[in-house]
C-alpha cells in the first residue's frame, strides 16, 4: 500500500510542472502600459493564470516585479500573441491579453514585489 501511494505521489509531482506550463505564456509590450495605476514597462512579460471563466487570477511578472489582476478567461485561438489597450488620460490602459488559445480580459489590479 505504501509503495502504491509513493508511486502515485511521484507521478503527481512530476506531472504538476507540465500542467502548470499550460497556464503560462509570455507577451511582449511594445511600449509601457498601465493596469489601474501601475505602469508595466515595455518588454517581455511572463503571464500566468489560475481559474476558468469569469473567475481567473492573472499574474504578470517582469524584472522581479509581479502584478495580480482578476480577469475573465475566454477560450479562443489567435494567430499571434498580443494585447488590447484603451487610451485614458494620456496613457495606454491594458484591457485584454491575447495568447495562443485564450484571451484574458482584465478587471483591475493589485501590485506586489519590488
């Protein structure tokens, strides 16, 4: 019984990174964008998300800083990765991140990290 439990645990631990990778992609911002009052500099940004449908938490990681945002996940295929912004008060507010198989429609933001 212990041996079977040990094999099951090893299988779960080795499968976890593979499953997590499905919810992680990168996007490159051509110019700075804002999420709420937080500015995200131009450059590559790692995007990870947890959840499905209307209840998704998106984390943007760039240069040691992270930003967590509630979002809505829409399953749809895109030919290329990109993002949608709206121009507000002289800056580009990030609205949607379009990745290979999903769009993440952002709602707000809470910042963390340094």
